[in-house]
C-alpha cells in the first residue's frame, strides 16, 4: 500500500513546526486509522460507538504514544500540475492535532485549509475534490492507494450534497484498511455527522472559484479569516476534480 519512494519535505513553506518525518508504515496500522477518523464521529455517540467500539482505549493509547514523539508524521497526496496536499500530525502533547495544507513549488507559502483539533477549522474539501485527490493515481506521495488517500483526507471533508455512492465508496475503504465490524454502518454514520464543522454547502463564484458557507472555513469568503480572493482561486484550481 505504501510508497517508499516518497520524499517528505524537510519543511513546508510558511508552516512552522516539526521536524516533519516520512512515516508510511502508520498507514498499515488500523489503530492509526481509528484515531485519525475519530473526529469525524465526535458529534454523534452512535457514530463513535460504531467506529471505535471495543477499540476505544487501544486507539487512545496508540495516539498517546504517537503524540509523545518529537517528530511530526507527515503524509503527502500529489495533485495535478505539481500541487501537493500535506497531512501533518502535530505531536505537541498539549496541543496535538492534524493540519491539512496545500502547496505548490511556485508559491511562497502553503495554504492551511483545515485544522483538526480542539479548535477545528474547516471544512476544506468538497466530496468531488476529496475523491479526485484520492483517485488520481499520481506517484510521489506517501501512498498510491486510493482508499488510504480517501481516509487521510476525510476529516477535512464537509459537503451536504453527497452522491448516492458515497457510502459505498467509504465502506470499501473502511473494510480494506480499518476492519470495523460493520463498515457500511460506520461509513453512513461518518458521512452523516461529518465531524466538528458538520456538512457545508458549496457554490461556484467568479471564474470557477469554489467556496462554502462553513463558519470556520478558510474557503468561506464571508469569514474575516478567509483566504483572500486570489488565493481562494488558486486553491480551487489546484483541487479541481
């Protein structure tokens, strides 16, 4: 599943922290996935029970050990035209979380699109953007497995207009990598709750710029902290399905 040829960046321009390390072996650990996806279920007790079940304590202990490391595990999903999505696990013991960033070598700094921690920011991705990144098959990332890419990026999702096959698609990924008892029920629960920000409505403005209405989203131009118009446009272009 993993791709040992991946070269994790020593630094991501405009992003402080680290050191960033290449840890593809984590993508083969089901307890890693349970912890990574847990925020997607936190708004629903039923979703938490379906996802974690008897593994609740084991997943918590796995992440407690991970967050005591000095390095920050970093995963990369390549996009078209040299763009890259980076998923960075911050291992600060008192401020742990996961950051989702988009970068291109020609940009002065990466764009922070979502933050998955106690002060969640997002959503960052619509369902078509998420699946396009997962399915592009481009080499040079942490994995070429579309299921692993889908699960890596899932906590950054927020979309109230999911296609009919969304549950089936997520079920396949959960069955392959996480081994939950009822993957279809877990998939339906995760897509219904969609984590701390909930779902979001996406619209197109201007020249194909995709924005959402999320109160905590950098891609909502109504928010005072949103990315400025030119940077919103380049994010949309980079993520275009």
